[in-house]
């Protein structure tokens, strides 16, 4: 395993540190502050890297800053409802993955124009305002007339109005991390279309809602402020604030030998049960129009699965036994268009129907799937 | 009983030591008489959080109230978002209890004790107050609570510092609870070997040390840890509870070998989702009387044709496999035997000859068996079929197949040979009446028309059909026609529509 270091630093080769993991490497370094940068742009690998550091690195006398960027992805907070927060059908069409992080907070859209920064520290010294001050000071040092300030909701606002950074945090037993975004050159049209849910009106839920805000890119204000410049400025401001020196170390989250268990963490973050199944209980109450007929749909979803499904359909359009079969086919299934399609396909095989009834069932299914 | 005696003796000594801090020790009923009348006395260190413990004496096991500790930044209320335990669960120290959220921070609350959960004070989505009880834990007799280990922002000295003793230049790590146990039993921590993370001394280490010293009967081992629902953020040193197979020690000729005990447990879960779909479909298929018909096909010429066309297809951006040929040949043959593309109604009174050839493909996805179909194969060229197949395969791999692709099939082919196998006995998917399973292509010796042994590429096909309306002769003639198209691909060109 090789740690590649950025800018001013030395290269460590595998032969020197055969048996150590990343955490013993930090211990051996003996420094009280370390700045890291992730080498990959996969959202799940980066989230797993955060979790690995939180779980395995001793942070009692040390603090760390990790900066990372991802290819386009939407990230929801630990206790949020993805159906309420983003446009899932649009994301599927565009191939933008959805991830659920372990920290709280709201929903964000990442792409290469967004910098993420994670401040790792012990629980005793956990102080989000101090961390945000590092960022605002770094930006002001770069451009003294830039008007950026942190709010008491831990957002950073540009010109007092546009949000350029949002925050979330995770506290464990002895250590904590605080991460935030920073909008440098994000594709704002994709951001706004993807973060607007197509079904939020029909969902009733206690999940943490996001608070939408107008956003702006730093690059719009000053075309010379690109991601690398900003990351370097934040890194040096962090060193100043926390009083250490040292190079920025690049870490590759795919090195299983260096970080044992990280691969499994990344896998766990991609499981349906985590991303969708962790949604707090909610109910869907919608009126669909299928073939000029109004269908009332009521579903209760728990752990991402349909706990209860009821439909009100005019008897003359579709007989009630057919409707009952349809709803019982959906009961217990994942609230997922693919699974619904498979179950309805199986259902149509097993009941003998005329061609036009089969057609109606397809269109009904398409209507139901449109809210998933 | 031994532990009770040892605990009692140094108590006066202990009380002197800890007068500066607030503590209430858990007691067993044996000592109830001694302590229940003691006045509540405590002193506060300025600026430090203080804790109250009311112990309720339920039988011999004390129940402690576990309060929500400070989470920093002056936050006084949090929302309980998820419980990882319920009443009656056993927990160990450091197991995750619940997840609370406050102001964009998600906090995992872990247990400070081993014990059984007796009461949860909040429901999900209720507001919990810092410093107020969160849960009640019934702990083992003799277990004492220690000061908070996860206190934040204490302006007074850090309590962590007290947990480190410098002995012979080595820091001995142990939690205050463990330290107390050692002191009560007059054990020097430097003599105990720590088996925890970084050589930390655990309660088990002290108990083992006592056992080896005195040979006394010790209280039962700590509870088996519950496994928090994956993936929760748990301290890495907590092992998950997994069934272990006890290996019998390999012994040189000694007669007594203990029987290996298998501690695995049966695991039952409800059938849902894809499995439920398959159960329903196959239960319906059971009503169809199947008969099988198997044959082998010599694909030598087809293989040559495909290798010639592969480059051309790729230049058009499509991966060309053998399936488009199999599918098109099936459609051409169905034109001569339309009864194989039909459907029987429920009462077996009417047979419907389907006009469109919607040929289904059995697809093995990560979630299970899916059968999307290619619509109207009778109108498509081999290349167009290949394009459709690519589209369906991409959607299937992404888990995005919809009802349109999954319904409406009239005939099915299953290329099980791509994974392995030669002959199979496929099950017809209602409301269809026939299905074919294709085995793997093998290079085998065969005799050619001159009587010489040549290398031939042989694939086996296994058909199943509904014997209520299809007879063996029909199936055989269909199979022969299909086979002739594939063994002599040039003949396909003649009949291509």
C-alpha cells in the first residue's frame, strides 16, 4: 500500500509499513493534526472512508480534516425520506445515485464542483462554529472583499442571502465528525431539478425535512475561485487555526489493506435496506388518474416496505376481487418500482384475465409506480 | 456469594476515596439494610455536570436510570429518531442504544453498563431532554456505575486523565468501573494482563485474575451481546454474536473426545418481494401438465456466422451474442406452428392463438429470476433483436425493468447454458404453453456425412410444452425446424421476414 502525498511531502512505499493500517500510521506520525484528501470520487467509498476514520482512528488528542469531492450524487441525511426530498424517477433516468449518510441534516446534491470537508475531533472539543470559521477565514484570506459568514444554523451565506455551504454532524461515543459542503461550481440546473420531489405533496411523514434555500456558486462571484485553490486555502487556514504543520496526505479509500473493513462499509452503504429501508414510517395518500378514472391510493410504508395498501376504484372499471388481488400482491413488497413491476407481472400470470382487463391492470400499475 | 463478601469489606475505604464525587453504588438486597437509610449526600464541583441515581430494589437486581448525557454545544433537547433496543433486550457496555438527532447532528447513544433494558422513556420522534432519564437498565448485582466517560466540554479536569495510571512507565488503561473492581479485590492493575483494545484491562480480565488467584466460584460471564441492526456505528472492539462451532481438540490416542456442539440456529423469514412473485407463478404453473422433449443442435456454422458479424454489430454499438439468432429462429418456426404461441383459458374451453411473438428471456439478476420479453419478434431483424436484448439487459442489471417489459410474453427461452448445464426441465410460465431451455455449447466429436469424426459445437435444447393442447409430434416438428435454421443459417435468410 502506498500513500500518495500532495504538494510538499514525501512518498511512503509499502515496504516500509507492511503491517500497519492507516490508524497506526497516524499514531506513528505523532502529529496532533492531520490533513487528508480523498483520492476517489465515488460517494459510497468516500462516506465509508469518513465512517472508517470515525470508528478506527484515535481522536482523543488529535484532529483531522478530510476534503473530498464526488461525481454527481444526491445525499440524504440519516433520518430523511428520499421520496420527499428528491425526484427519484429523474435521478434514475439521469443515472444519479442516491446515498444516505450517517450524519443528520438535510439533502444535498454533489458533483465535481462541490467540495466536502469533514472535521474529525474528539467529542470534548467538538465545536462546529470553530470549524466553519476556518472556512470563512480561508475564503476571506483569498478574497478579502468576499462577504461570507456562518449563520447560527451552521450554514454559510454569501452576501447574506445565498447559501454556499450546509452542515451535518455525527457524534459517537468518544469522537465526532462535522462535515459540510462548499459550492464552487456545481451544476445548478441539475441541482434544482433533482432536489425537487415529484411526490412530496402526497407523503405524510415525520422524517427530517430539508429547508430549501437559494444557492450560488463561488465561481459565479469570482471566476478565479476554483476547487483546488479553495481546498488549499482551507487546508492552510486549518493548520493555522489548530496550530499544526504538515503536508496534505492523499488517501485512497479502496485500499482494504490500509483500512481493513472499509470495503464492507462501502457495500453496506449501497444496500437498499440502508438507503431506502431506513426511512422512518410514512404514508402515501394520492389520487391518480388512470384512463379518465380516479383511483384513490393509500399506502403505509415502514422500513421501505409496503405495510398496508388500499385502493378505491370504481367497481365498473375493475372488479373488486381484482383490486384486492392487486393490493395483496403489493403488500409486504419493497416500495420500489422494479419490485412492484415484478409482482404485478407475476400477478397477471396467475389470474386469468381478458386482454382489456390486463391492459387496465398495466396502466394501474404504471400509475402506482409513478409515486415510487 | 464470594463477590458479595469482597465488595462489602472495602466500602468504608471506598467512601473516603470518592467523597468528592457523586456516586450511588448498586447494592444487592443483602446490603439493603445498610444503605437504604443513608442520607443522600453529594458535593458538586463547579462547572461539572452531576448525576443522580435512584436505585430501585427489585428482587436482587438493581435497576439504574441511564440519563441522556450532554452532547455539547449547550444543546438541551434532542429528538429520538431510532431505538436499537427494546424492553427485555440484553445489552453490554458500549452497545448502541438509540440514535438521537439535534440540529443537524446525529448522535449514537451507547450503553454504559451490561444489563437488561427495563424501560424506554421515549417513543420515536419524541423530544428527549438532556440530563433526564432515557432508559432503565437492570444490572448485575455488584456492578457499580462510573462517572460519565463521554462528557464533553468539562472546564474542570478531564476525567479521562484519571483513568490512566503510570505504572512502571506504562499507561494502564481501564475504565473506572474496572478500576473499582480491582481496588475492591486488592488487585494491582499492573499485574493483570489486559485483553481489550490497546492492552486495555477489561472486567473479564479482573475476574479471570481473581479466579486464578483464589479459585473462587465467580459470577456468570457477562451477557451475550446483542447485535445492533447493521450497519450501526459500534466501537470496533465489540465482537458480533455469531454462532461458533466448538472444535473438538485433536488428541493423540485418548479415548474421550467431546462431541462437537453446533450452535447454529434456524432462521425464518417471511417470503416477500421477488420470491413471492416466483412462488405465485410456479404454483400456477403446477396446474399445467408438462411434457419434455430434448434434442441436440450442431452450431458449428452458426458460430462461424456470428464471429463474422460480431465486428459489424459492434461498429453499430451493439453486442451480438447467439441469443438473437435463437430467438429469430424460434419466431420463424412459430409461424409454422402457431399453436406453440397460444394460450389456454382458465376453464380449458378456448384456445387463443396470439398474433404477436413476444419472446421472453429468462434473466438472472441479483434479486432473482426475471423474464422480460422482446415484443413482436416476427417483425424484427436479428440486429434489432440484439439491440432490444442489450436494452433489456441493461435495465435488468440496473433493476429498472417495468411492467411493459415484464408482461405480455407468449413464448419463452431460457439460456441457462450461459451459466452451465446441458439438459434441463424448464417450467412453463403461464399463460404460455411452451418453453425452451438452452444448455451450454460444447465442442464434441461427431460423425459428418462422410463418416469422418469432426469437431462439432453441440448445444442441447430441452423443450417443455402443455400436453393439454400440444402433442409430442408437434413439438418434435417445431424443434426440428428450429434446429435446421440454426444448423444451416443460410436457410434462415430464405425465410426471413
